[in-house]
């Protein structure tokens, strides 16, 4: 039985579209249709392309159903994940903050999240970024941080700190790891709560 998550995170039975049923007999057919959508080919042109390519007859309604039930939601979900990743990169110090391994782990964790959870996580990453900027501004104003000066953390230490923060946000933190900074931990706890809540 095929199951999928709805927008509120509830499991429900997945009813296959006609295109997906055909894909069982002609592997790659559904991916080909998605590729045509990406290229901007209209739904009413696709039945003819399917007949020429796979020798199958499909009506336009079946193609439109596949587009609205599968391709559009997948595209929206991917866009939400990309925007959440961008917000995370900004929250954790830009390009220097997240390496490929951390980004891959973050992407993997987001596969388990609903759209509403992704939006919540993105909003909270933005909040963390704003909070970090306010802290830096305060440190500059109080003379605790000099523009262009101060101690720069080496890249390895930065990446370890970022990985610790990502783990905290997604509730994977090791209890033996020391907290990064009280405000980041507070924001991370808020993110973890929002991400852990369905709907």
C-alpha cells in the first residue's frame, strides 16, 4: 500500500494517477512527463508525445491530473526546502557556515517534514539570523567586538559549531556537547519545538 503525508503531516493512502500506473509498465514514463513539464510543454501536447515515445494512449485529463497531484506539489516542496536551506545558511554564517555534509544531512532531515514545518523552520532560521545580527551590533556598540578585528574561528571550529546548532534545532544534539551561546540555544529550542509540531 502506498502512503503519503498530507499538508498537515497525516498519513493517507496514495491513489496512483494514470501516468503513475503506466510508469509501472513503462519505467521512466512519469519522469519523462515531469521533464516535459519542466521544459514548459503544455498538457495537451503530451498525449501525442507519450504515444510517439512509449506507444501508449492517454487523455489530456490524465496528464493534467498528474501535473496537479504530483508534479506541482513536488516542485513546491523542493522550493520550500531550497528556501529553508538558504535561510539556514544565512542563519549560520553564510557560505562558510555549512559544508556539503551538513547541507546533505539538513536536506535529508527536511524530507521528513511537512510543508508547514518547512515554513516554520525557515521563519525561525530567519529569526536566528536577525538575533545573531542584533548580538553583533550590541558587541560592536559596547566595544567587545572590533570591526574587522577580533579572533576569527578556524573553518573546522566554525563547521563543528554549525553542526552542533543544526543538531540542536532538529533535536539531535549530544548532551555532552557544550551549548554554543545562550541566545542560539533558546532560538534552537524554539525551532525544534516548531519543527516537531505537526501542522
